């Protein structure tokens, strides 16, 4: 079978863009990847890695490094605000022909560095500090001029430039914009107490969670219900996060408060939004993947995971059929229901949390979602 593409441009150097570049380059496709950030340095605290995401990282060939530089675990604990254990939930491993762990965590910039190393290792031509200037599709290819004055001709352009994608705005103007959900998340990187050995949640009017990301550190997230987005002075972030933690008298949480005021906490605050672009995700020789079409809130800890999966599936389909349009249509058919489940179920979990709704419904959605995501992609 002859692949549908020989030369591909990936716009955006996030997890889904790098995965697409890696999977295509490993099979002999000439790949250019352009990333507008000249430092190629993502911000953020920790990232939770579900079992299915770890399975995807194994497919990409970086699971061993992730295990060495992050932290793998099993199960997770759920506590009351005061710290009483409510339940320890067993996480099922993903369906795989290998023994893939159930979950874990890693510092986001560390995961990005591991991905970047692999992207270059497989021969991707990485160009930083530039993006596209114009894109013109011809019958036999697509011509791209770049902001540094260079140009190139490609069989396919993969738009992986994120939730605020310029590619989506320029070439899919009918697509919806990200939708605020009136909930925000605070994140911080903290030293890990010895008793924190797995992801843990404390459920009250809002939710606090911690997840180990290395042998020495963990990250904390704290959900806050806000009916509107507003600018908050970063100088006040430690105090704001400490104030919100006051609603959770669990001793282990209160011992963490002083760390919020340390420079290494790297506190990050952001209002949440989600996005699910209806099919099709491609037009001609342009296809969108990752957060560009399915950006989700963190309630199922699967946003990065489904983006990485989508890039894997796209590469598979491009090598399964020499007909480009047929390959892109099959890619969309394989990804739609899975990505829809993550975005919509995450949004429902958010609504239940905001309204202090039915905790059994919340638990049922979590169980059903994680079971479905453990199935093969």
C-alpha cells in the first residue's frame, strides 16, 4: 500500500502536533513542523496521565522516559473536605498487548521536552519562531509561505495550533469558538509528602486534587466556580489559592499552604472552556487535530490524551489508504465518538460539581467514561 502523503506540514508544536510528526516521520514521510514560540517552551504545572494516555505514549515510543522522569501509580483516593477516606477507586488498565500502568503524572514542561527530543530524533524538520503567512491549495498539492520569507509545497497540512487556532479561524470560519464553562482551575507544583502515593481528591462545594509527578514533587489543582472570567493579579494568586483551600480542613492539605508562597510553586490560574467542532475536520488538503477541534476541561484528565490518540490514528489512516480524502474521512469516523464523549462528559461533570448535584451520577459518568476510554482506539 502506498501512503496517501509523502511530504507533510504540521502547524503547532504541542503534544498532538509532535505526535503526528513523530508517527509520520517514523514511516518515512518528510515532515516539517513549525512552532511560533521560538523557545518551544510550554507553560503549566503537572499533567495527569490516564492509562489510555500511557498506552498512547507507549505507541509513540516515549513511555519508558515518561516512567523515569514522571511518576506512575495505581488507583486513586477520594476524601471528604475534612480528610476522611470515602473510597479508593480501582483504575482498570487499558486494553493492550503490553502491561500498561493504570495512571500517573508528570510535569508538563518535562513531558514536552521528552516529546520534543523524540520529534527531532525521528528526523522531523523543526522550525521555531515562525508560522504560516499564506496557504494556497492546488490540484496536486498545497503551497505554504512562511513568516520568515520561505515557502514550501506539501501533500497535507495538519493544523495543530491549539484551542485558539488561527488555522481554524482562517480556513474553517463556520466552526464554533471555545465555550466558557464558568469554572476555573488553580494549579501549583509542591513538594510531595511521603503519604501521597497516588492521585487523591477532596470533594466539597468545589474540588481539590493532588497527583504525584516525580519522586519528590506533586501538583495540586483546585476548581473554583466563577460565573465570569476576570483578570486576577498574579501577585495575589498564592493568597487566593490559600483562601480557597480554607474550605478544606483536611490536615494534609493545610500543611501544604505555606508552600503556595514559595517561588517554586509556579501557580497557574485559568478560566476553563471547551470546544467540540462538528465534522468534517478537514477541507481538501488541510486537517485539524487535537485542541484545535476537541479542547476539553480537565474533569476526565484526558485532554492531552485524546489529542495524542488523534494524531496516532491520523498517521495510521494516512498509511492505510493511498486515497487522501478517504483516509481523512476514516480518521474522522474513528475519532468522533471518543472525542465527543470526553468533551461532553467532562462538561456534565463540571455542571454536577458546580451545582453540588448528584454524586452518584458523577461517579457513574466517571466509571463509564474510564471504561470506554480503556478500550482500543
